[in-house]
C-alpha cells in the first residue's frame, strides 16, 4: 500500500498497533487525496479472497490467511487525529473525547475542533499536546489509567525495541531444541544480542530427554569450550554463552536437580511442567517454595498458559509477586507468541512492586530470537522500563542482579 504513488503514508492501527497478544482483525489507515484510486488498487491484491464491502473511502475484506482487514483512506491533513482514533481501544477513545468535550471541543477522525475551527489534526503529538497531554506509546492506549498519567506528566519511559542485550531462556539439541549450542549462539549474535543462557530441560521432563546432574556438568564443560573459541575469534568483547538450566518444579515445590549442581550454574530458571490442576493454594505454595531456593534466579513462564490451547493454572499472582520481591526472584516474560507469559496486567503489578523481570524468547530454534520483539511489546503494555528488565544490561551486570 505504501508503494502506491497516490499514497502519502499508510499505517496499521487497532489492536495490531497496540501489539495486543491476540488480534481479531487488521486495521489499515491510509493517507491520500485520491481515495478511490487507493481502494481500487487495494482490492486487486491477490491476498484478498472475499470482499465484504467497498466504498469511495473504505473497504472490508477477508484475506487468504482467514483474517479480516479493514482499510480506511483519509486526507493526510488528518493523519494525527485519524491514527489516534483508529489505534486506541474503545475506552481510551471515549476518555479522550470526553476530555475534549469538557473543554467545549469535539474530537473525531478528522481533527480536534472548536466549533468549525480546526485546533489540531496533523500529528498525534499535536492533538495530545492540545489536550494537555504528552504523546503516549500505542501499546498502553488500553483505557486504564494512561490518560490520567499523561495529564500528570507521569507516563513511564518504556523499554525500547532495541534495548535487550541477552536472552536467558534458550534450548538446544541437548534436549528438545532443534540446533546446537554453537548454532544458537551464532544466530543470537546475528540478531544483535551479546549473550544467551543455555537452559535445557532437566531430568524429570523425560519426554524432552532432560539433563540430569551428570549431563549438566558435561554441558557446562562444552559451553566453556565454545566460549573459548568465541573469545579467540572475536577478541575480549566477544559473544558470551552462559550456563543455565530450566529446572522442573516438582509437585511439592522441590527441584529435580540437586543444589550442589545448581550452585555451579550461572542462571537457574525454574518452571512448572506438570500437575497443572492443583488448587490455587497448592500451586501458589509450590512455586513460592521454589522461589525460596537460594539457587533459583528466575521463574520461567509463571502461569503456564498456552494461548487458545491451555488455560493458565490457578495461582495467586499477587502472592507470587510479593514472594518474588521478598526472595529477589526474577519473573520471566516469555516472548514465545502463544505463551506471552506474564500477561501485561501481571507485568504492571510486578513493575509497581519493584520486582525485576527478564524477557526471553524460550527459543528452541535459530529462528526464534525474533520472538523477543513480542516479549518487549508485552513488557511495554505492562509499563515496564529498561531498568525493570535485567537482560537490558551486559551479562556481567545482569548476573549481579541475580541471587
């Protein structure tokens, strides 16, 4: 669409621009003074399999990927106001329009108006500023308390999409991953990372061929060997592979690897992989017991959900966040798209409580490092800043934040 000669700008909006964890449909907003020509060309895309409706400025279609797409063409003079209107969720937009009405103004797709006088419309910043607010990132335009925070000048400076330096949950072909330690390291480096932590599964997760204590010791030696070759090849500022494990939390909250071995790892992640149907009290106590182990640094995918396939297990998240604060345990934001675990509302609670977080790909393939982008989006929706996320630091500084 951006390549059409008639188009001055084109953006996606709605839940996709807000980077929601699930997307119902796609909203495209196009800025052009020749809307009919844009709609005509859009409808020729081979990706469109059905046209629900079409008009001079709009069209609603079904794509071959079985998702609906809604396109609206407006004048570039209304770029800011239209983007605001099409991006924010319903509650955000209602709050903005109510705010305008209290000032005796009117806000719509075409601008902010005082009667027939146009006050602002060209940029989002211009419209928000006229309403006495700073511009706010799309990810937090979800109708909670972002309007009041913006009015008070208290919006956080959210973590940026290029702020991560490492990935602390990476699986390899030692267990259920697709690629070797070295291949995963090289792929991470190509994706702009400075370090990864190898966190293959442990012995009680038999279906993954999990490592026992002996296997972990062997893997640590292998990592030392690979790190040595990386240093020789790249100099002192070379890529770093950290030694870790995704340790299984047993039903009673104990771990399936002994403390002596865990103490030799640089990063220990612990996770629930079984007994999902325990009561909320039992599940909460189980995870808190794991947090209280002095070797456990991070709780991986803390609620165990897989979107549209498995509900989160019952757990008292407020109690877990308090326990994480008390025990100095990091909570993970698992960026794997169908996990997106923690949810944004829990991230916000962790941030408010001062609990540190880690954004990890849960990568099982060299192609999975791209998923970190979705974890960052999740963190941004939870109002997380760069300082809230431990792996925005270099590996040495990051390790100092662990137990």
